């Protein structure tokens, strides 16, 4: 498969797996001890709901990428 990132002005040295790991760790740190709090941008959702949703999305895409 060709790497077309340069044609779109995207960073060629960007590692999406490093970014996903860093963002996941940041989410875990931000959510720690705050699971019952409401999420302002998601009416009716708690931090626990948002974390669960984001992890489901990650698992979905991991399964797609893995084939």
C-alpha cells in the first residue's frame, strides 16, 4: 500500500499508535475519580459513559484494522 500522506500535506513521521496510546492515557488520568460527574458537552452522560463509549470506538476500529 502506498503512503499518500505527503500528497495531502500530512506528517510522514506521525505514528497514530503513539498518539492513540498517549490520548488514552490522558483520558484515563482525566477521568480518574470523576466517573460520576456529568459531561457538559454530552447532556445526560457521565464521565463513565463517555469513557465507555470512547473505548468501544477504539475496540471497534482495532478490530477493523486487525482484519
